[in-house]
């Protein structure tokens, strides 16, 4: 049944859009490239801006050393070592 729904949707889209001419296809590809390029530039610029802000410095991760674990003497792990 899923295959029939997929085919039906596909045929309706083909009827709605039709087959684009080579010129229309080129325009569609160029528009999609421009939209994605603009989105990419926006994300890069906003990331660089947020790195430079003073508030962003507070949000950076603080790296600390891991503290050692002390196992009590009466633990079950040390029971077999006796």
C-alpha cells in the first residue's frame, strides 16, 4: 500500500510541475545553490560573531583534570586480593 501512495504522490507532482525545460532546470539549480550559499555564509558569520562576543567566552567549556578515585579497604574488590 505504501508503494501505491508513493506512486500516486509522484504522478500528481509530475502532473502539477510538468517536465521543466533545460533553461528552467538551470534556473532552479542556480537558485538552490544561491540559497544554500547564503545560508552557509550566514552560519559562518554568526558563528564567528558569537566566538568574538564577551558572553561567548563565559559559555566555553572549562577543562579540568579528573580526580582520582579512592576505593575503601573493606570493599568487595579488595576482598579477593587478601
